[in-house]
């Protein structure tokens, strides 16, 4: 699976089961109520602080 990211979007290229597994992993880490946009913004903020 490949993952392409920029500050406002993410694109996953792979089979459906791989993408579902990644989303499930994110839900475990961040909680089911968090939006993907919130995760991207948090990761970008952390990246810029380093």
C-alpha cells in the first residue's frame, strides 16, 4: 500500500482490505469520533514543531 500526504489531504493506494485496516488502526489510536482531517492537522503540526 502506498500513502501520499500533503497538508490538507491524504491518498491511499492499495487494496480495500489494506485501507480498511489502516482506518481501523487510526480509530484505535485516535478514537472513533475523530475526523481524518483532525488527524492530518495534528500530524502536520507535530511535524512542523520538530
